[in-house]
C-alpha cells in the first residue's frame, strides 16, 4: 500500500504543471477514483487545506496519507508529491542557462500557459458546483479576481475584505433578512 501511495503522488507531482491549483483535478481523480476519499470529503479537504499554511497540494497529500496509513502514510505521500518537483527544478536550475534563449523552449512554455489556466479553473468550477453556489454568490469572487488582475490590489486585501464581508453578512444582514421574511 505504501508503494501505491508513493507512486500515485509521484505521478501527481510529475505530471502537473502550474503549481498547486493545477494539481487539484489530478489529485481529485486519483484519490476519489481509488476510493480513498469520496467527492464531498475531497471538497471539504480542499477547503481546509487552502486555509492552512504551505502548499495545499502537499497538505492534501499529507491528509490523504494520514487517513490511510497514519504518520508513515502522510510522510510517504508528501515525499511523493514533493520529490518530482524538487528534481525537475534542480535539473532546470542546472541547465537553464543553456536553454533559456532557445526558441523551442520559449514556445513550449508559451504553449503550456493556456493549459495551466484551464487546470486552475477546473477546481474552482468544481468547488463552486459542489458548494451549490448561486450566480449572485459568484459575483464577489469575480470582482475580487478582476481587482487583483486589473487593479493590482494585493490578494491579502481581497481576503480581508471577504472576511469582513462574511462577518457583516453573518451577524447583521442575515438576521435582518430573516426578520423581514425575505
């Protein structure tokens, strides 16, 4: 079982380009299809790991490993996720000066960009669908994304605004809506 865990997360670490968010669809497919977690548990785990410090793809692998094989499983899954990236970055660092101006390398990286955007968008849409968000509830994340993208506002300020907005809604607006019967 340890070998299966390690190889599963090595595959995830090796074949995802674009960082943590790009890994989510592959992690979800591997973990849910193998029956290690059900879809709802994965969505909950995804939400929890986003709020923890560190790389959430590694955090997910640690949680999955712990659920299946306790501490040893979490270490094996974390290593499986981290080691491919470590060795790939090491190889790039060693040889980058030789290839950075190569026209084919530049074209490959330009070709990967749209795929990375799609890989990041998929877990966002899956999470929105699993949470059964309504169209009105999607407006604020879209506004936040545009403010970060076009206005250059720090994501930290968007997160803080979300926290304040959630508290205001929970403790003030929600009660007023209930009292009015809306």
